[in-house]
């Protein structure tokens, strides 16, 4: 399990990629805690608009969570990280196993309805 501050820097905003090579989103926030021996232990990677809003401001995070009813906030246990490389975070399972990217699909489906048929 990764346990260094440098790893946190490498994870934040990193591209998540399933074992099948499909990109599924970016890391918006990281959950970590201090262990009894004083080491910072990474627990989860958070994705979604709520997590990103919390990073900007706790007030904004609360508002986005209220608007979205928590539908899009998703986390991935740190144990699912297979490897880190050049801003890409390779995960152990295929992309379909992770419920990440739902907010983008939801938004795209709503916006597509507003476009004229010729543009779809």
C-alpha cells in the first residue's frame, strides 16, 4: 500500500484507467489518515463532482452534494491501484467494475437532448 507524500502528489488529478485500458475519470480527492506510528496511509481515491467541489471549498462541496443527492461521488480503495505511471493510475479490474464517470454520462445525456437533431 502506498504510504508517502510523493505518492499523494502523483495521484491527485491522475487519469484512472481500468485493466482493459479504458479511461474512466480523474482523481478529484484522496482519503488518507495518520497511522499510530505517524505515517500517512492512503485509503481511497475519490472521483466525481462532489469530491472536486469539496476540494475547492467545503461550502461549495455541500451545495453540490445537496444538488446531486450524492449520486455521483464514488471512491476506489487504494488496494485497487495496480501501478502509477506518468499521471496514469492503472487499476486492477476492468473499467466496467468501477462506478466512476456516471456524472459525465448523465450530463452528456441531458445536454444531447437539447441539441438539434442534425448535430447529434
